[in-house]
């Protein structure tokens, strides 16, 4: 099948899969909101000049005491929940896409070389990858950030990347092992093509599809991880917006009946992750590689 | 087989050595233990004194060997904050984490496998659709949010379960258990459910995929054709083959379980190792952090080796090289 026909077949299956379309719609809405955040939010919650302490802890607008423009109420610093959620999603998406891009590239390259050259390179990197994998991305990220003692979005991205590349390396390596036995690779080698040409012209494009599923699943995992780290207080600092941080603040007020401080940011996070997972489920069916979903 | 086990054990030891080296580096170069112990206003002489007493004036490799020697004897130094041996602090909190993690893993195995089979048998029934929607929620909801929502529903609004703590405990020898009192069990319910949710959803999806594949195999058709009862076919013929990868995955995800235990313990103020770790991170209590890392490494590596051996025993196809 030519590449073009393959693509139109994918589009066809996508258009006949309502959950996948719903998932992509969610992703597009969140991306748009995140990009346009400064223009669509009623308030920049992290601009100290717009904060006044007169209106802290107000309830949503439909309850007694609700105030415009704080549609969903405010937190303990007088930040509007709606605005903070939009800015928080922006942080989630920046961290998510940065990690997927950086850890993905590094992991794919390592997996490519390990799978192709084998021997000690393969043995060493895959032993390392197995070990790191068994510690789990979450545990490694918590420990790394705990030891770094330096908070900030950059640090969070770095820590997650260090913990997360193995996921890509393992999948890529497995895929490369299969592809490198294919006739066209053997033929190309027989014609005397150099290693780099074989690796990047023939193996890389054909070994990448299973990795695309990992990219989608991982985006969801990383977004949840960033929220978890910020919730625990080892993620982004309190001066930057984060859904996890919002929920950590709201947690102290649930006994006072202010459920909205947890439920609204929580709902935003879950909807975003569900959207990504719906899309990932469709990709998995499409490529149907035998990989499991793991954290 | 024996060589395989020995090889795995040797690999485990190598990994532990690597972890110990990393711990040593953390201990030695991240944050200055001398400054922490001597205090910010110590004189130069006092600093020298502390440096000498800690053995920090010796060459690095001597320090590392000493660190290893002490670690092998369970001596990781004293906590900077509470001034008692770090290992004791961690071990004291081990039973709480162990009971929480065990209950969580049991819940996720029983319900994950049970629901997975149910869904695989009747994929288009309404209950299957409901379960699958629930599992999508399960893998899309971070542990900390699950915990807070459960507290909100069952503790704050319904008021039927306690929101935090471990409740009444009983000492059985050195082991402090919460499983023998009604109060202890009531306190365990919410945290155990919280910790189990994510893994439950993962195992459910794995069981479902495996069952769907196996149920289409020829030998299952043969089993049906022989007129065996549905229970025999499903449990003895199909499920047994699906369980191998499922249990393996549950074992391999133990690191994840430990990580989510940190989150769960923080939310429910559960007096376990994870809670202690976070407090130590906030207080830069290096000895406790290092001890925790070494303990976690020992637990995870042991479980991995056990899973590998279990897998090799159950699956004759595996190569022992």
C-alpha cells in the first residue's frame, strides 16, 4: 500500500470513530485556550497588580456572594479560578509537549542505535532502561526533584525527561529489531549503503509508528505527573500557575464546603487527560502494536 | 535454571551498587552535611572538627567504601532533624506502607482481573461499556485527585469514613498493625481504594485485551466443543494463560505503586515511609532520603527478580540465557 493510500485510510477510520474525534476536539479546545490565555481570561492571575485581597475566596457566580468577573470564584489570594485554570492548563501543555519532544527524541535515538548496533551498547542501555523503568517515572521524578531542591518549570521538565526517555527507547529498540530484518534493509545494506543512511532513511521511518502511540499515551501521563509533582510541592513554584498547585490549595478548604476550589481544576485536568487518552486509544487500534499501557 | 537465578541475583547486586553510588553522590555533594550539622554560625575550627568526625577529610573512594560498609550494616547515619538513626525511622514506618500497598494491590488484582474477564466475555453489553468508561476515568485521574474526591464524598459530605490517619493500631511484636481493629480497617478503606484505582484500570485493560485474544484461540473452541462448563473453560483454560502477563505487569509496576503510595500517604496523612520521605525532602534531611532510596531499591529489585523467576517457572518458552 502506498503511503498516500495508507493516510487516507487512517483519515477514514478517524472520521468513523466518534470517541477519537471527541478526544481531538478536546485537545484542540485546550490548546486554543492555552495559546490565547492572555486575551480570553478576565484576569491575569499571576500579575500581582491586578490582585486585590478584597475578593479572596469568593464562591462561583451563581452562588450568594459571587462576583463578576470571577465566574468560578476565587482562591485564597483573590485569583480567579477560571483564569488560573486556563493558565494552569497552559503550564500542563507546555510541560507535556516539551517532555514528549525532548525525551521522545533522545529516547528514539538511543533506541535506534541500541537496536541497530546491538552488542554492548544494547546491553548497557537496555539494562539501564529496564532498571529505570522498574523504578517508574513517577518515583524517579519525585526523587530527582527532591534532591535538586530547585523548583521551576524548566527543572520539572528536565527531571521528567531524565526519568521518562526509557519509555521511548524501549519501544523504539523493539521496533528496530523487527524492522532491521526486513528485506529492504538487507537489500540496502547489500548495495553498500552506509550505516547512517540505512538508519535514518530506511529504519527510522518504518520503526516509528509504535512510538507514535507511546507519544500520545505519554503526553497524558506527563500531564498527570506534572500536576502530581506540583501538588506534592516539588513541582512548579507557587508563583507559577499549575492545576496541581490549585488543587493542593483547594484541598485545605474542602472541610469548609468550598468544593469548587478542587472540583473545577480537577475537572479541567481530567477532561484534558481523557481527551488525550481517547485519541491514544484510537492510535493504538490503528497501529496495533503489542504494547501495554503502563505508567 | 539455577544459573538463570544466579545471573539475575548478580544483576540485582550490580544495580544496587549503582544506586548506592548515586546515593553517595547525593549525600556527599547535594547540600553540605557539615554546614547542616555544625550550624550556620559555626567557627572555622568547629567546621573542621565536624568534617573530621564525619570522615569527610578522607579521599572520596575511601568515603565511598565506608559508606557501603555502613550501608551493608544498616547504618545510614542519623537524621539531621530528629537525631535518631535514619534506618530505624524508616523501618518503624514500614508496616503502615506495607499494609496499605498490599491491600491496594489485592483490590486492583481482584477487581482488575474480574472486571477484565467480564468485559472480554460480553464486550457490547451495557455493563461492559460502563466498566470500560470507568477504566478510562481510572487511567485519566491522577491519584491525588482520586484521594481528595473520595475524602470529599465519604468523609466531608457523607461523614461515614475518617478522612485521615491510621486509626487504632495494635503492636504484634515489632509490627504495628491496623488490620486487627475495626477503627484501623475503617481508616484503611479510603487510602487503599485511592492507591488501587490507577493500577486497577491498567490491569483491567490488560486482562481484557489478553482474554479477547485467548478466547479466539483454537484450544478454547475445542474446550467448548468438548462440552466443558463455562467456568472450566473461562477460568481453567483461558484465564490461566492470561494471568501470566497480568501478574508480571503487576509485579513490574511495583515502583509505580511505591510512587503513588507517597502521594496517597500525603493526602491521608498516613504514617508510612512515603509521608516520611516528603517531609524529609522539605527539611533536606539527606540521611533519611538516602535510606528511603536504598530501601525502595532493595524492595523493587527483589520483587523484579521474584517476578522474573516466577515467569520463567510458569512459562517454559522463556530462554534462560
